[in-house]
C-alpha cells in the first residue's frame, strides 16, 4: 500500500499554518514541496497504515465512520487499484476534521487529499475494514 498526501499552499496563506493543519491530521516526518503554476504543493508519502492511525482514531471518535467509508468506496478506482479521501484545510487549521465530497464541493482554500494505492482489491477491502469497519449488520453491502 502506498499513501500520498497532497495539499496546496496559496500565496495568500501562511505555509507554517498549513503545515500545522497537516500535523493536526497526520504523523508527518518528512514532506516535499512542488511548484505549481499558482501555488506550491506540500506532499508526503508513506508505505503503511501507521501514518493514518491518528486520523483513523479521530474518525472513530467523532463517529463519521460511515461517511468516510462511503467516500472511500465512491472514489474507488478498481482499474488503478486506488482510492482517495479529501479533508477541508480550513477545518484542519482549527484542529477539526471535515470530510469533503470532492465531486460536489471545492473549499475556497482547497483541500487536503490522501490518495491510497493498493496492490489488489483484497488489500483495499482489508484496509476498508480496518479504517472504517461497517457499523451495523443491517447495512447494505457497499463493497
């Protein structure tokens, strides 16, 4: 499994504040900057679930497991064996967690995206059951 976190930093933003927002969500040991046309992108990479443990815990604490699971499944690209999840950057600055439906909304300052690539569908299913287990036996199978 490969995890990539990407977040834009616009010229009007304080880069250190954005880095703090990212640290509120992820255990980032090292990140890199990439120049884009109108902004820079902060990126971090991991090869395991340890980087997602703290965000998983928060998802469970604030009881948004079903919402996150639904987004991960909706964003699943079986051909490329990957999915992604987006969080509002402004909320992260306030140490809050808000999932963004990137197909329907674009926050003014952009969002923090995590893309997760798997070796196969089975690995995705295992991750899904660890990260966002089903909360009710009566739920219709979503995957």
